[in-house]
């Protein structure tokens, strides 16, 4: 099993590029606080391997 690159804190665009270059499929989910506005920079706050070649990224806006 290939090691999962650590993308915690990465901008979502950079995380996707890195993971796709390592042949991972990516699912992105948002975690938005009630007081948060979907503006600013989307960053990875959690990553989880869901299968051998698939990664789930949880993002939030900063």
C-alpha cells in the first residue's frame, strides 16, 4: 500500500495536484461552521484513506 502524502493545511488545489500525481482518486467534503462564510482560502483540515487508491479530504475556509 502506497504511503498517503500529508496534505494537512494545504490549499485544496495544491492537495489535489499532489494526490492526483500519486494516482489517488479524491473525494472532497466541506466542514463549515455556522458563523463561517464560504470565502477565502479552502484548506485541508483532515484526510482519510477510504480505499487503497481513494482519499477523502475534509476542507474548511480561512
